[in-house]
C-alpha cells in the first residue's frame, strides 16, 4: 500500500511553556502546508507546551493557555485541511494523575477524535506517570477515504529493544494490524542520541510492514535544557522505504505525497551530526533563557578548544569571549595555544593572570590551618577556583553565560574541581567521552567553518598530553588510567550497566584499572549533583536519568570482582 494522501509534518522547535509562541509556529507551518495543497497536517507530541513540560503541568494557567490555543487551531481547520495536534487533556477518571498526553483530530472546525497515549515512559529522563494517566484504547480517524491510526511516541517503543527489558505489557500497534488502516501516525518528542535515527527508521519500517500501511513519524526539534531533539521526522511507505525525511536539527515543514519516493539526501556522519546537535543545544539554551553571549576559559587544551569552536559556530564568533587564566606553572605552549584557538575562531580573547590571587588565598588558608604550607590538593584546587571566580565575575559584568568545558570521562571519575573548572551554566561536552571530544576536533579541522581564519583546532592542541595543569609537569594519566581505558570503562559501566568482571573481559583494562575507574565514579556523585547540566547525546548521561545516591555504600559492586 502506498501513501494515500498528501501529508505535512510540522517539525517545529518549541520553547517549553511558551504556549502562544508555539501556537504561532504551528499556525505558520499550517498555512505553509495549506498552500502546498496537503490533505492532512500532523504536529509532534505536546506540541503546544513543548516537551518535557515537567512541573509546569501543575500550573492551571499554563493548561488554560493550552486550551485557548487548541481553540485557535480548531478554527483554522474550518477553511483548511485536517490537523492532528499533540496536547494535554483532563483525565476522565476519579483517581490517578489528572491529565492525559493526548492527540486531537480537527476536521472542518470540529474535534472528531481524541487519542490518549497508552504507554507512559517512566525510566531514564522520562517521568510521565508523575503527570499522566494512560489511555486504554486505540483510535482511528477518517480523513476523506483514508483511515488513519494514531499513536504517541512510546506507543511505538513498547518492547525490550527500548531499554533492554520488557517495560510494557500492552502493544499499541497490534490493534492496527486488524483495523484495516491506510496510514499510521506517531506524534513524538523523541530525544536525540548518537545513531538513534537509524534505529528509528528500522523500528518504524517494521511497523509499516507489520500493518501493511505507510507510517508517519512527527518529531519536535531543538534543545530544551539538557535534552536535545533532532527532529528527523519521516514518512515511510508500507514496505518501510522512505518517502520523505526531514533535515536533522532544523525546523521544517516536511511534505510527503503519493508516489513521491525521494528522500532528503545523504546522511551526515555520526560525528558531524553530533557536532550539529551540540551547536543546536548551545544556541537554544541561550535563546530560550534570554542570553546572547558566552564566556569560556581557554586553557590551550582540547576540551576548552572544542567547546569554543562549538560555541563560535552555534552563535557566531563575535558572541564568544575566550579568557586564558595562566598561573606560575602554566607553560608558554598552553598560553600560546589558547590564543591561537581564539585567533583561528575569530572570537574575543583576553588574559588574566591568577598567580597573585592564588597566593593571597593560600596565605589566608595557611593562617587558619596547621602546618607551614597548604596541601598539594588545596594548592591545585585554589587555582581552579580562582579561575572559576574570575570567569563568573566577567560573566556577571558582561551578562553572558559561562560554558563548562568538562567532558563525560572527567565528570565520571570526578576529575574536576567543584566551584572551579566546573562552574558554568551548561556543559556542551558533558556527555561526550574524551575520545569523542578528539573526534569532534578532527571533524572541525576536516569540515572547517567558512568564517574560520584557518584550521580551528591547532595540531599542537590535539597532540599534547591532556593535563589539568594545576601542578608542575602534571598530566591526567598521573591520576586516572589512560583515556582509552577510562572511556571504555565509563561507557560499559555507565551506559551498558555491565558488572566489573564483564568489563575486564570485554576491554583492554586490567582488573585494577576497572576498579579504580568505578571507585572514582561512585565516590564522585556529590560533585556531579552540583555541576552544570550536560547536553545529552547518549543512552545514559549524568542527568536526571542518573539517580544514584550520594551518602551510600557501593561495596557490593566490588564483591567477588
């Protein structure tokens, strides 16, 4: 069965809670689709509120605004094509959460069908049982001679392939096998992760073949706090082949029509797509929180260099302010590399020496602690905290946000200083392992931004040994295993939840190295709870989906390992 009707998907970038602004986006897309002569228009999940609205759902005035916007959209269809829109609704029951996550079909100015999401994700970053009661029935609607089945996001991800185990007993796709539907639509707010688009195509292709009907996947785009949405909406034919696919990471009105078997072109590489999504996350975080500029502490190392490059490409070099903060032990090579990165990117650059401030603080500490001198760790952390203090001071003065350059590997093992290098509003690389950071640097040097004066990341930055440079001659491997080991352990312990014995078997790490990394992970919970949110790009980030206790014993993890 081929696509029976010309369809438009509204792949918009909502601001969570901005009901009127989000409604305006939908109206503009609706008018564009109407001009193109489509027969049905579909929005993403919770399109008027944006996803995830979280506790905004407890505010009656926000829900009232949503109902007003729904009335506006209903009136649009009096003279235009049918619309399926995602929104909240009041639950028709006396117990349980008061709302449903719903989709309403508007045809000729009338609400003809309301579908309530049947499967509510409550794992990782999702917490829908906190707010919603689940629907119990499948729903179809008739658009002229076309029978359309409706699902919402998780309804299509019901089996063990989502999280490695069967979380739902209900299969919302099954009723549409026997309902003789001509089209299945899925309104989604499906977060981005590396390589997820291929998994989506595979899953929805199987749904299409299963029900022998075309499938529509309508997804929102944009960054909402730490969660990134790539969009990548698509329409598949009944055999699973692509009819149309929207560009990743951009708002778009995607139109698909019968016998149009063209797709949107080549798929970017994993690292190229990651780069674009991180830039989207930075740009949206600033736009949606009302800021224009960022501050980055440039050390001459790989993390701050890549963070600066991402920011320059996301919001423009003129809006990025790099500051290097050398101490007495900072090498001239690192200071020079920091300046070269700024010059290559065309961003603002300043230097503030920290030695005298650090020494003043150390003298003050020595005045109230025993002994003739501060401990080495104190001396190191004071340097980092002086840098954090200065960056935040400049941030306040310039009304700009500090971007934290820390990566996932460092966050995992606690290789950062609270209130020092960990200060900031958001960590663009916080879910990228060290090796991913290097891959991003290479991508910048291969696909050079048109506005950059030269290769953005100097070869010397990529080649040098990583160092926090808080002590003379210090390198990261003095304190943690090499990053090829640390990254592998972090990925398998954090992402795959493997036990220590299995990690030893499947990596090149020794038993002692695995134990060292995991011990550092468990002992660093208190740091991660106090650091900026990280842009989420993997299946398991250190975000709201990582819920380990701080004051706890982790001894059992190491038993018999």
